[in-house]
């Protein structure tokens, strides 16, 4: 159960151990490539910056989403739901 059949399947089934094992194999293989792997490392680094920027946008919009959820609940159930 430790080795995934495919990385995508492990991600969709939320198999954390399989994802960690795959990531370790991937990292070791990438480090073994030396200079040839630097291009891929740079691309993954840039991708991580993009993902962190997206996460920042989501975090900035989270209070608005909470406000919308609360407004919807109040609209359906009335103001007494807050008590």
C-alpha cells in the first residue's frame, strides 16, 4: 500500500503516504540528474511561487466568502439564527 499505482490516483484518493513516497523517489532522481535537473528544479520553483500567489488570493477572499455564507444563512433563517 506504500507504493502508488500512479501518482494521479494517489492524489485523487488522498493517499498521503503514497504521495510522500513518490515525492521522495522523484526528489532523489532529480538530485541524481545534477546539472540536467536544474531546469526542472527552476520550473518547479516558479510553479510553487505561482501556487503560493494563488493561495494568497484565496486567503484574501476568504472573509468575503464567510460573509456571503453568513448572509445566506441569515436570509434563509432570519436574524434570530445569530442569537
